[in-house]
C-alpha cells in the first residue's frame, strides 16, 4: 500500500538521520501540524491524513511514537480492527480465553472489573503515556491502525495478528451513533484490504475474522480464535462447557449489564467517553433501520469496486 504525502515522511527521515527517532511528543506534533486536515464529525474537531488514512491528531501522535519506540515481542498478539467493527467483543473474548485458568473468582476476572478497552493496551493511545510498561501480564495489544501503518518491530518480531471486520453498512451506522463523523482510521476498504492481503500471505500469523461469522457461528469461531491465540480448549474443557462460559461472559447482554460498563468512563478525563457507548446493539443488518436500500446498494457497490480482485467480499453468495 503506497504512502500518501511526503512532507511528514521527509521530516521524520531528516529528524532520524540527524538525531535518531524523535523522543519528545512535541516533535510529532510539529510534523502533524503540516499534514492535510479536515473537520471531523461532532465528537472530534479535526482529522489528519497520514499514510493514506485519516486519524485524530492525538492518536496519530501516539501512532508515530509507537512506530519508533514500541519494541514488540514475538509473544505479543495484536488485536486489530477498524472502529465499530466488533472491537470490544474481540477484546473481551481474547482476554477471557487467555485468562480462563486464572480468573476463576470474580476478584481476579478482568472483565468483571474493567471495561474491555482497559484490559488491553491500546497501542496508539496508551503506549506514549507509559512507554516503559512493556512487561505486561497479558501479551495482547490492541490497535485501530491499518496494516501498513503498524510499527516495523511488530512485523519483524513475527507477532500474531487477529483482525476483525464487519459489514461496512453496519459499521457505518455504528460509527455514526458513536461519533457522527468521518471514518477515523479510514478509508474502511483500505483498512480491510491491508489485513486481508496479509492474512492470505501469512495465514499462520494473521487470523482474519468476520463479525457476522462470529455472531452466526460463535462456538466454532471462538474455538478458532483460542487455537490461534495458543490457548486451545481441551476436550475436557469442551465437555465441561468452557467455550460456552467464555461466550456467555463476553456476550453483549452480559457486558452491557455489568456495573463497570453501565457507570464508568474510558479515556482521558477531558475526553472520556461513557462506557455504555461501547455496547449498543451489535446486530447484523441494523443498517436497514437507518439507510435506504438504495444507500445500502451504493455502499455495497463501492466496496465491491475497492475490493475487486482481492478474493474478499462482504456480499453473501445469494445477494
């Protein structure tokens, strides 16, 4: 995937040659100030265009910092997604799977005490705040970054990557309810295509998941995820209903009714977002309640054009 724009790349290269990778956030802020920008939706005022995707300056600063300073370990697993495509569910399932043998009681169960977003480091947001915290108990790292924008250390270390995508019509409606704005970390088709191609080239390293498949065939998809994470369910565990317990714990109904998710907030104090916002409907086809059939067909046509030749499509065979 080609890089868009050269000013920020040239600035970074010049800085690296003269002084090594920038260490102070101010250096990234100066570069970000030179990028093309547009007004965002209601929640966020500005989006910047960098490496062919739109990003909030705060997240872009963190992404640039992580690009140079995040030292990935081979045992790290990246949970990747575009916004509003099933991110909290993927995080919850992954946390529940890898901690199921150490979270027998409520006091030690992360998902009963934290919103899913707080259980896992968010690469472009949390790392810049605490760059020394790389000896994590959970080797899970979350990001919305496109594949082409991931820190090089992640690819060099051979980290596993799990990517989840969702029907663009439902993703669009979900994002509209969340932020009412331009697609952060978009265009969406480029985001999907980057990880789809990576999964085709290295299926042992990149697990490509579909929200609709996860919702429609949850047991088999959760077992698939557990196998990829290196925490497969044993025959005995399956007999004892361990898979179903993970699914029940991470269900939208259960998570949305937990006290921590009904009353808390996630994010910095001045920009914190109510946890309840992250648990809306999670339904397939909810877009039909907001978009006309013609609008849906137009989005499908655009996605087909953008994904043409990749071997991937969001349309069902009988559509």
